[in-house]
C-alpha cells in the first residue's frame, strides 16, 4: 500500500483540479455506520420499506421512529475524522477543489471543505411538507412523532429518499466537475447507487486519473479506477496528505 500512497501523493501534488466523490465509508470512523457491508444499516432495516419516499408519505411516523430517530442520534454526535480532515487539508493546499458527497452528515463542511455538493441532501435540515420552511434538525424535539412545523405541516429530512430525483443543480455541477478534473478521488463508496456511481465513469471518460480508497473492491475497481488503495479512509488520507506536504 505504501508505494500506492506515494504514487497518489505525487499525482495529487502535480494535479491542476482534483475532485473527490465520497460515500458512507468516510464517516465510518466518525461512528456513523455504512449502509451496506458488515454493520450496514440496510442489513437491519429494509431501505425500500423505510427510506423510500412512498413509504414516508404512507406512514411518516413509522419512518421517523425506525430510521430517522436513529439517524438523528448518530449524526447529532458525529465529528469529522482523519478522512474528512485529510480532504479539507487538500483544499487548503490548493489541490482539492470540490467534494461531491453522497453523505448527509455535513462532516465535510465541519472539517473545513468549502465547496461540497450534497448529492443526497443534508440531514442537518428538516423541511415542512406543507409550507417548505426549513428547520435545523438539532432544534427538532422528538416528543411528537412525526415532528410538525409551526404551520402544522409534517417535517421531513432535507435528504433525497429512494424514489426521488437528485437536485438538477447538484447533478449538473457534479457532472461538470467530473468533466473538468484531472484526478478523481473515490473514497468510501460501494459505487452501487446511481446516478452518483456514474460520476467516476464521467471523470474517466474525460481523461482523469481515478483513484479509489476503500478496504474492499467495488464495481469501479479494475475497470474505471486506475488503482485502489485498500484501507480505511482515515489512515490512508492521513498518509497521503503527509506525503503530499513532504514533496510539495
Ligand atoms: N474507509 C473507507 N471505506 C470504507 C470504510 C472505511 N473505514 N468502511 C467501509 N468502507 C466502504 C465499504 O467497503 C463500502 O464500499 O464504504 C463503502 C460503504 O458503502 P455504502 O454503505 O453502500 O455507502 P454509499 O456507497 O455511500 O451508499 C450510497 O446508498 O443507501 C444509499 O443514500 C444512501 O448515500 C447512500 C448511497
């Protein structure tokens, strides 16, 4: 793994425009479970029953009790880990431009990245189904389920449920970033959910070097990714950034 860390650091130090695509794996070391693989959330609950917009509209209380209450407890307490801090440091060094994240925990912004495209929205906000007013999640009391807006409307997380479209602005900006980058770091994603999983393909087709950081291989490995650095994102990002600082 050491020589791939050195190789990635050398490529990043020379890069003109680096973009990162991240998934739940970057937040695992912050105590937020992934969705798939060991300890994954979808091993315990069925996403189609609890994370689909139709199930939410059919029974918001059920989704609030089973999925959202647990998510709120975990996300309210989570802090950035070495993976988030490494990506923020790459922005400080003028190397990383944009983070496209599938995560809804807001940890990239908390770590200091300033251009974060939240492809699946952000759990830090709730939105009223009636008047569309947004309220910060930490302000919501769970005494009443589902929580209500002042107008009486039901609140829902400002995230993208299964069955919903991605915000067209996020889609366009992400595609543009993928076209224009010369390196795409793909960190902590199983690359199974579209259209996010297609972003590295767009980058590859536009001539970018695609570098995966993940303990496991994904459908991108060996075909889209130039190489995969197998390991936990915190440890790998920390090692890459210290190597970049040494050679830059
Ligand atoms: N460091 C890096 N990667 C890790 C780590 C770690 N410490 N731990 C786990 N991983 C990897 C796993 O090997 C897996 O490839 O992170 C990935 C997590 O995959 P998923 O749980 O499927 O998360 P993600 O790819 O973000 O899911 C995409 O699916 O359910 C929807 O909306 C949800 O945004 C999510 C989307």
